[in-house]
């Protein structure tokens, strides 16, 4: 007689915390999260109540509903923690995120749930279902579910502590913005629209913030070294000293978790279920990056130093605060390219339209703006259509606000599940805001960033049509998640694509082909140095998590690694570790960016350069990678799209692109 199948938990229609008042009221947010957690518990109860043989239909479905509710609560608590206008709501969102994490930790150590999942008969199940169950069971074992009760209790308390410390670390960065003052003379070199946004006060000084739209132009264009130094130190001490001890406590807690589970270090634990596999494999990969970038970075540094000394003969070295400035000056001379010259072609509204147009053509979908509610009036909302069917929704929260997270990121909003819920995701960014008085001009690096984040968005939406919530959207290995974003970046280099939206906001002139050629050459110069910076961040994140943190000196470690991997002089007082936000999310696995860059460039090489948006690679990429979500291992998705494993050659060529005699004035 077949086992009785319990009725599934009713799918909630209450998908949005802000529609329940959660963006305006701490109490409403708490009630909304509480309802999601209650549904989560009810689904688990349904799982454990199954009597008789277990199947995906009568058991995995309940588990997946529990995951769906937990993901829904966690995603929106996380977003409101980052974007809510009311500090009371942000504070409550942080408390709710902790409560949700506690529920997740308890689930990961729930032995009866593990036993129920392990008992599911997978005969005849789809490959995606088998992958979901196998990966879930591995996650349980890595969490310590097979330990005794006392050990599981200890692990749960340690995970809860790590979550609390991570949330505090991130909040201190988010709310730690600083300001500096600058005289009119110190602002020399900054573009006119920047100066217009920063008028002088009665004392003749302008106030600048450490938000990206204020900080980055100073580090790139300001001729005054003292101003660059003040901005750099303000930016890199935003969360200092508060985060120094928090980070040490977090590292110690993570190491304790790894030790309890029998791992040598947190880095070994954190890579055990990733594509990389181990900290040792990560170090082998970093050695390969070191070898690939060393000579190119040395050559770039010599060119920059020679150039700078011809203009400032007394200059002995270039420090970390002047690297961006001298690269900009060199590119102007060597490539006849001034990055300020293209900013009028990239007003924010046009860039947004261009990114949407590009993605729509590439993935054969349509975006329609809607007046659906969001957490703030400044947020734009778009529905995504595939043919005549609505397949998802996304939210664009793109400009700085007081108390809002100051970085650039994509975030899930609603986990998509086939026939249950459409996927929703958001971009949370900090680009200059355009209005009738200010076009919000972007640097070309900002446009690349926009394309990057939109790649995450498309992954969440197109990969959010899976059978199981646990496989939806971003649910790949953590070190595959940057592939879609970094692949889409490369489309920015295409001349036809750029000219479709890069139009001078005053004259109507299309960005000239010759300017694009120079821009691409100038942008290629500095890649080896960029990779050395990535190598520094990656090695730092790995080293901090691959040793006993007892007695660790964060400042000394940060400085030592910098000096071993970077040619630019260290700036004393730099406390970058206290505001290195990726240490909470990626922990030891910051190598993801470089690792996924290798895959992304090999992916991009499959597109026809003469017809990037029309060739069949786009449809194959959508089907074999994006639409899969987490339905199969990342390694299989790479092989499905490429017909093989990724190769290093495309990355090596990209990293060491020759300039074909284009260094026009480098030696003058």
C-alpha cells in the first residue's frame, strides 16, 4: 500500500515584506519574518510526518518548501538591512537576519531531517533531483549533523556567533561612511559636473563623502596628492577600529568550527563542497595567477614610474593612493585617451537603457517597467517576459542614500520555483544619480560594473525556473557564481553594442569608433596590475582563514602581503581589513573572482565577435548555464557549454594583451 502523502504547505502569496509594512515598521517586519519561519517549521513537520517509504514527491517537496520559506525570509531581511530608509528597520532587519540564520543553523544540524532525506528513494528521479539530494546531504555532513548531540549543540552556538559577528562587521562598514573637506585648489583635475555637485561652503571648502560616486573620481582624477591621501585613509578606516576585534573574533570562531569538524582550517572546510575542492588547490591556482601576471605587472609598473618621473623628477616612488591617478595620466598620454572625455556619453539613464537593451537582445527576453511597490520610491521595478509569459521581476536600487549599503551587489528577493513562485532579484548599487539638473555621468568602469551586476540578475531570473527552490537562481557552488557576471562584462568592449547607447547627452553625437578603440587599449593596459591586486585580496582572504588566528596581527599581515604582491608603496594608517566586506560573504574564497574570470573569458570566446548578440552562443549559454540555476554541478555546466573543461589560454591572452605599438607618447 503506498505511503500516505501529507498535504503540502500552502504556497504563500505574501512574498514581499514591504507590502506588509516591513520597510517602514520594525514590528511589521518581525511579524512578516515570523510568518515565514512558521511556514518553514510547518513544512519540516510535514516532512517528518511521512509514514512509510519516502519519495521526492512526499518528502523532498516538504523539505524544499521549508527551504523556500527560509530563503524568502533571509533574502528580504538581508535586503532591508542594506537599503531600508529607517535605521530602526535596518536594525530590526539585522536582528531578523540573525533569527533566520539561527533557524538555518538548526536545520543544518537536524538529524531527523537528515535521516529523512537520506531515506528518499531516488530510483527514477531526474538528474537535478538526485543532485539536489546528494548536495544537500553533503552540506549536512559538512555542518556536522553526524556528530553527537553535545557537539551539534556546540556547532550551532558557534554558527550563531559567527553570523552575529558577520552582521556586525557588515553593518559597521555600511554605516561607517566618513566625510572630508577640500579647497577649490585641491579639487583641480576633477570633472565639471563633480565640482557642480560639491559647491564650496562659507569657508571655501567642499564636503566630500566616502561613497563611491565621491571617492572614486578623487582617486582617479584629483591632481592633489594630499586630497587623495585624505580620501584614501577616510575610505579605508570607515569601520576602524570597531571591526578589528570583530574580525579577529570571527576568524577564531570559524577556526573553532573547522577544528570541531576535523578540518585543519576554515579554508579547507569552506572549499570542501566547492569547485576548487581544497585550500591546497586554491594555492596552486594562485601560484598560476602569480606566474601569469608577474612579468606584465612589472612592465606596467616600470612604464608608469618612468612616465611619472619625467613629470615629477623628484618622485622616488608611487604609493597606493596615487596608483589610480598615475594610470589615468599615463593612459591620456600613451593612448591619447582621457577617461573624462567619454563620461558625457554615459549619462546614467542611457546606460541603464543600454544594459537592458543588450540583455534583452542577448537572452531573447523583454523588460517592461511596472508600478509595483518596492521598499523605497527611488527603486525602479521591471517585469521580465519570455515571449508572452512573465518569468520574473527585478528591482533597481541604483543610487546612494543615507544609511544604504555603499557597495554594488545583486540580491535575491523571491526564490523562483516552477509553478509556485516567479523569481525576483534586485541590484543594490551606488552610481551617480541623474536628474534634470545633473545627468549622472558614469565613468567607463562604472558601465562595466553595471554589466557585471546585471549578469547576476539574469542568472537569478533565468535560473529561477527550476523544479526545486534549493536549485533556483544563484544556487550553484559559491565559486561558480561570478561566471555569469564576469562573462557579461566583456560585452561592454564591443563597438556596435556601445554605439547603440553611448550618445553624448548634450550634442547627440555617437561615441566615435576611434575613441572606443583608444578606450579599449587604455582599458587593457593595467590588467596585469589589476590581477596583482586581485591576487593580494585573494591571498589575504585565504591566509586569514588558513591558519590558527591566535596571536594574529591583522595590520602586520595585511601590510606584509601587500608589500610582497604589489609594487606600490604602502600607506601607513591603511586599515583595509576592517572594511573588506567580502570577508564575511566569501570568507576564505575570494579566489572566486579570478577563478571565474578564467571560465568567463573562455565562455565569451565562444561568441562570434562579428555578431555577439545574434550568434547561437547566446541561446546555448542561456540554456546550458543560466537556466540550470544550481540543477547540476558547475563543472558539468562548463563542459555542457564548452564541450570540455575551461582552458587558461583565453585568460592569458586577455591578461597580456599586446598594445601593437600603441604606446604613442610613453617614451616622450
